[in-house]
């Protein structure tokens, strides 16, 4: 069952605002310690295609949600290191695995 697009969009917008407000934080885990992040992760595998679409167009922190949902750790934490390389890795992963996530 797919999460409603409206629910996902509302949670994503809230989390992206939180990330923007804390972009200068010295502790990168401040980004994932937020109720909207937990709610997004709670949407489960059905949210992965929606997350990937958001990731294509912006927020560098989506890797953390993808990691929590999929269990794939190949690309690191998603909030530390080379964030652009992390994003590219996830998008490449998606190209190889999208059939596993019926939309």
C-alpha cells in the first residue's frame, strides 16, 4: 500500500524545513532526530519511490531515510561525508532496484 502523496509531501516539507533551519549544525545527527523524519521512515518501503523522486531534485539528507527503510548501508549514513556522492550512489542503486518497489 502506497502512502498518500499528500501525507508524504507534508512530512517531507516539514523535514526539509527542519534540515534547512539547522544546516549549520555541528552535529549532523540533528537532521534525523526529528519527528517528521521518524514519520517518513515509518511510511516504509512504499515511500521509497517518493523519496527517490525528492532526492533527484534536492535535499542531500534523503540518504539517511533510505538507509533506515531499506537497510542498505553501502552509501554511508546519508548525513556525513560526501553528500553528493551519497546521492548519486542512491540514484544509481534505485536504477538497479526500482522493480522491487511497485508503485
